[in-house]
């Protein structure tokens, strides 16, 4: 699924999201609910950069919320892709983060499929040949046991 479709699905399922943008680590917008998402993407990247400066943890910052009386800005980063969104005041924070992470995973391009083996020009498509299964060795019937003489 592409980023634009992921954002369309996001705004359809999440009534709390007002605007959203998906961009890469170089700032290139790959999807937006705004006519021009670049200013919002730059502002979200600046927020992440400022938060990274005060991050005292040893791992990279992956999510951020900035809340004001008028609303909130959420930013979620996964690898080289980031999604940012705005909401009205007092959103359900956990749900918004969940929705953004789901949309971000949907927006990431799928890896290309592995190439198939090329068909053999003379014999048609090549298929891996099945190895013949070894036949189980025939079991010999057990020798009858002799009963001891009753004397």
C-alpha cells in the first residue's frame, strides 16, 4: 500500500486525526492529507531534532507528542520513515500512537518479490525436479520360534 492510501485509511478509521503527513529521513513527503505537506513535515522533523537534543536515553527517539490547549502534534518514526499528525485537544494518546504506527507500517513499500527462474527455451518453464523417494526395505517375516519339547 502506498503512503497516500495509508493516510486515507488512517483518517477514515481515526476520528481524532485532523491532518497527517508521511515523509522520509531526507524530508521528502511521500503522502499528505494537506495540499502542501512539506511545511508540516519540516516542522515535525524540527520537533524530532529538538527532542533528540534533550533525549537522555541511549536509544533514538521513536515517538513524540506535543500537547497544547488547542490540540496536539504527534510524530512517530520507524526506520527511515516518519509520520506526523495533528489532533484536537485532549486526544486518546495511546490510540493515536497505535493508529499512527499502523498507518506507518502500511505506508512502507513492500520488498520486491524474489525473481523467478527463467524458463528454459527448449523445455518450457523449468521446475525443480522432485527427488525420488527411497522405497522402504521389505521386512522379512520373523522366523517361527520352536516350542520347547514338553517332556
